[in-house]
C-alpha cells in the first residue's frame, strides 16, 4: 500500500507566474535576485518537470552569500532527491539546511526541516524513529501555536502507525490533520491526508468509507490538475479492488503507472509495480508477476517488502520452482517477525503515552512545585553528606592500594630486568630480520604506487584523448581540432617523460584543487560529448597540498569512469565546506548501475583505498537508469 507523505516547504509557487519569472530572470543583473527567481521557478516546476526544477535549484545554489536563501535552496534540493527516491542524498541536503538554520538560531524553520527528516525515516521503514522525531516536533509546534506544521506532523505520525497496523491511532491522527487542513482551506494538504485516511479505513475493513475518501481526493486532484496526487489515488484505488474486482484494479494501477512515468516520478512506483505483479499472480501469469515484483523488490521497504516476498514465493510455486518459493517464504517470515516484535511495539506505545500525558503532567508538577523544591533541598543535603563520606573511604582505599601496588611493581620490575637480559640477543636478531622485511615491503609499496599513478594520471589523459578522437565533428575546423589534440598529446607525452624520469607520479595541481578540476573539466567538455560543470559553493582557502593531490586523483578517476561507462551527457562537480569538513559531490545523468554488483573494478578499488588513506567517508547513490551521485566528506 502506498503512503502519501507530507514534507516541508518554505516557498510556495504558482504555475501562472512561470512566464513572468522567466522574463525577470533574463532581465535582472542582481545575483541575489537571480538566485531567488531560480528558487521560485524550481518550486513551481516541482510538480511539472522534476529535471527542470532540479536545474533551477542548482543555479540558485551558486549564490552562497545569504544563509537564509542557501537553507531554502538546500531544502528544495532535498525535496527533489526525496521525490526521485534518492533518500540518502535527500537526507544530506535536509541536514545541511537544518544546520544552517540552527546557526541562524531559527528554531522554527529548523523544526520544519525535522518533518522532512521524519518523512525519510518513514519511507525507509524506520517507524519508531519516525514517531519519535515527529512527536517531539508536534509538541514544539503546539507550544508555538503553529497548527499547520503540527498537522503535517500528525499526518506522518498517522502513516507510521498505519504501517504498524495500529489503525485506530492512525485514523485519530489523520482526522486531526484533516480538520486543520480543511479549516485553512489547504487543498494540497487535503490531497495528502484524504488518501491516507481512506487507506486506513480500508485496512480496518470499512471499504465504503475508503472509496468515499478516495473519490473526494480524486475530485480535488482533477480540479487543480495535480497528476502526482492522481497517480497516488489511482494506485490506492487499484489496491482496494485487488481482491474483489481484478479488472478494475488493473485499470487503476495502469493509470497510476502511466502518470508516474510521465512525471518521471520514481517515488512510490515500486508499490504500483508490486500491486500489478499481484494482479498477474491472481491471473496465473507467473512470469509477468515475477518480472514486476523483482523490479519492485530493491526499492521497497518495511512491511510492504514482506508482501512482495510472499507474492514472489507464490509465483515461483506456480511455476514449479519450489526451492525459490521456499527461499522467499522464509524471507517474508523473518521480516514479519522483526517488524512485529513485542519490543518494538512496546517502545512505540511508550513514546506515544509520554506525548499524550505530557500536558497533564505539567499541570500536576506545577501544583506540587513548592513541596518538590523543599524535598529536593533535603535530598541534596543528605546526598552531599553521603558523597563526602564516600569520598573519604575512596581516599583511604586509594592510599592503601598505592602502597600495595608500589611493592608489587618493584618485585615485577626486578623480574622483568632478568627477562629482558635473556631476550636481548633474540631481539637483536629479530630486528635485523624486520629491517630486511621493511626494505622488501617498501619496494613492493613503491611498485603498487607506481601502478596506481599510471592508472590515475596517464589513464585519465588517454581516456580524454580517446573521447576527442571518437567525437570528432567533421563540421568543426580541423585546425581547431588539431590544436586541441596536439595540446592533449603534448601533456600526455610530458606525463610519460615525467614517469620515465621517476620525478613525480602525482597529479600536478599548482593552481589548487578547484582550478585544476575546472581545467580538466574544460578539457573533457571540449570534446562536445560530455559537458562538465564545476561549482564552488563556499570553499575559499587552499587545502594542504598532499590532500589536494589525493582528492584530485579521486576526481580524475570518477570523471574517467563517467567517460568510459556512464554514457552521460552532463556531469556536475560541486565543492562546499561546513564545520571543517570538505564536501565534494560528483553527479552525472548517465545510465547508472547497481551499486551492490559493481564494486570490484580497478578504478573503484583505487578510490576506496585513497578515501581510506585520507580518513574520509564516501557514498555512491545510483540505480539503473537514474544516473550516479558520489558524495565525499573529507575532514580538514
């Protein structure tokens, strides 16, 4: 079942403003105004074209002189990555926005970001964390009389309870949220809450109420031309009719899948595919069922994953493949046991009980405050006396132990001197052997370093040279092409000479890491096949030379991999710095890959060794057909 998640937003766009904002953007010369206009356009295009919206947001991110605007831009980029199911990247951008707002002491907007982080926890199936984060946020908003954001928290808390099969609590929180959204005539948020409420009633067994809520949501979505919401509604209606009307269910699910594909919307598409897989399972078309369910399996989380395992088990059983059927049946059982453990259920109920009784406890504590203060002072005096006596006992025992240990150490020292004399000659011989081994190890390390440097530096230039030759445009002036080719060949020749003389196997980055990266990016972009942008958000100081060389080698290797494997047309290299941590993001729009199956190449192994050497962290976020994002966090 799909849960329609509410996440926070600072800027509200209006579709009718697109032409006006685009005109203003082309006319204004103020960098600050350009950034604001790009951010507004990004927000407007969020529900029309996610790729275009993302492009506008990255343009806004170039302006870093205003922390408040930078926080809003990071929040917007977090939303885009959330909608495209890149949850790790979304979490990074949301956390960055929250850090900036904390620095600005804007507790209210920082609390709003918590709604987004809670939504990520919900999407990842961490329901306990979801309820904990959002319960605290709801309490903050209630104390500050912010009904709207409190209602957003209620909506996502409701979804978490629904995933834990506690539908009474889920409906209670959904109705609290819907009352606030309806009172303030917030159509878009009603479109979030109505499908959730419908799903929860359906799970409780009230199908008529569920269909009624979905029909209300469909009417609102059509009136505002919200195809994203329609895709969610059709998916859930398809789920309602799964058992009773297979043809109607299949029709709704196909409509949902069509809208998601048109919107390039990856978020929730795995649920639609799993439900369609179940339709084909019921129709005994087991091959189609398995194909769709296997597409959904890597993306689905939490309790929904156990249903996919169950459907796969039944499909393989239908094909007569009993070992595979047994394998997926066991996976479903293990996952259900984990999610429904008594410990998790008790923890969730404890958190909710604490939240619901908090206000009553405050009133009781206020009435007893005077007595509690007097009792506290008496306990404090008693504790001080006990602490003083305990300290005295500790001092006496400590002195006794010091004297006793001194005697024991003297005896041990005398014994050790005798042992040291006996082992002295053996240590001398062992030291001679270790020195010989150290010489051999150093020689082997030098050979390994030379091989890595040949792969990183010379390999990058040869890959770029190959890209030039493969993409020569006959309409281009041959002399211009010849000059580019000649320059790159000269650099390659110089690199070979340098290696032959054994002077330097490292990267030459005299101008610094970012200028050198810009230089190699321009060199590759001149091939007219791959366009690389280098963005410096807020890195102003030079980095220590040895670290710069290691980072430049890593970036070289990543760009070489994009050239060789990604089939990309665009790539971005972004640098930023926060709290003495350098952040580097390398992102392309190529074909992507399955991260779990491709970590054995020479290039990735080299990168992993270099990252480990500089005590850095790195994350690869990629899936087939969705490009690749590599995030590096380096302590300075």
